[in-house]
C-alpha cells in the first residue's frame, strides 16, 4: 500500500486541479456573456447627481473666509437683473481711467444694472490709497459716499501727488457740507477701518489681486475686456440682449 501512496497523492492533486480549472472556466464564460455595462454596475456603485456635481467643482484655492455681512455701496437698479461689482483703489491710474466709463454706463443702462463699489486700496503701491478709502467710508457714515467717491476720482491727479493728502480730504468734506469734526475723527475710527478691511478680505477671498477688478453677476472679467465696448458686450449678454 505504501508503494502506491505517492501515486494516489499525485492523482488527487490532478483531480482537484481539473475541478478548479472547470469552475474558473465556467465563471469566466458567465462574465463574458454579461453586458459590459452590467459588469461595471455590479463592481462600481452609481454616483448621485450631487456627488457628480461636487466632483466636478473647482477646488477652492483658499478656505472660505468668514466675513461680516456685505454693506455695499450701490447705485442703479436695486432689483436689477445684472450686478457689476468693482474692486477699486482711488489712487490707481487704471481705476481713474475706468471711472468715467462706468459713469457713462450707469447713465446709459439706468435701472437695468446695479453698480457696486468695493474698497481695495493697494497700500504698498499707492501712498494715499488707504486714507482715500477711509475718506470715502467716513463720508458714507454721513450719507455721502458717492459724492466723495466721485470727488476722489475726479481729482485723482491733484491729491495723488500731495505730500499729505489728509488736509485735502478734509477740504473735500467741507465742500460736500459734511460735519468736518466728525469726518476727521472717523478717518481714523474703528468703523471706517473695519469697513475697508472687510472689503479687502472679501476681495482676496474672491481672488482679487489688483485693481480695477470687475465682476458681472459674479464672473470676473479679464483686464483686456474692461473697455467701453467690452463692458457693454458683457452687460448686454447678461441682460439677454441680442445683437
């Protein structure tokens, strides 16, 4: 009996191998007979529409910034279908060049568009930019933001070269009929600084790096588009006007 034991073991192994091979062949044949889509469905769970949407969203460059509620300076139609947001610096020459174009657009589009201005002084580039932003916000506390806003841009070439712009801005407040004592205090006050800082942080959270930066209904425009014709094309497109 011991003489035949090795042969019996070999025979048993062969039988097991044949049986396993037949089972594997049968499983493979069944898989080949299934439609390809059915095989994928069994191996990969179906994604929900919301999961697909999340997967295709562009990841945020920075974590969401928690900011106070926006306190926008806006003119035009309060319920307009289209909103144009500008992040600007009062001492920035390109902002000064864009200012009259935006004024013309405000006149031409009227209540169809809501025009919003946000402070974004480039403090390391323009010596008086931050103080000018504070001057506009100090005037806003007395209900005269846009008057100061317009005066700063209209006179940009004069106050930008002043050694000390503070007396100039106080003179502007006097010309606008503001309470000059209050205006002077507010220039360095917490509320004004907070408003400017909040605008800067909001801009940075949206990817603003320079000025002027313009958004139309939340879509940032490329610098080369910020011409009179380019802005009109963008506004007309958002308004659904066909050329």
